[in-house]
C-alpha cells in the first residue's frame, strides 16, 4: 500500500507532489475523500501520535476557538476525523513508513526515500 493524502488547493502540497513519480501511489484528495477511521488508525500506528498528524495551522482552530495546548490524543483523533484541514499535509504512507507534513526536514527525508525506492 502506498498512499498520498493531500489537499488540491494547497500550493505547497502540489509543489511537493510534483517532485516525485507517484505512478504506483494512490492519490487521495482529502477534501473530496476524507480520511477514514481505518486510515487514521494506520497513520497512528506509524506515528504513535494523533498530535503528530494534527495541523496547528488549520483555520478551524481559530473558528472553533480551540486551545490546542489543552487538547489530548482523543481530542486530536476526533478533530482529525471531523474536518480535513486538521490533517497536517501532505501525508505519504506505505505499509512501514509515514512522512507527515511539509517542513523542510520531512521533505528531505521523503526525497531520500524516493531516491532509494
């Protein structure tokens, strides 16, 4: 299994995806096809944390008046399933590895992954 979860309206996601040959990857646009409970469980198994999957840049945080510092793992899980913008993106996921987000370090590790595989 190789999946990429991304947002089509996100320039950063499109820029990152354009760097790689994703021919044999399943591309999932999370606004049109939100992540499922099963997929979130798979992501959690690889990250060991719902918080690691949570985007602190989501516009929904301010709209809902959320205090992110007071949230627990259960809260992060519920929010991730509730609205697509809470997922830090893009997420590249295989059976054994996961790459979450667009920070420079993560993208460099992802580039190394694609060069090896």
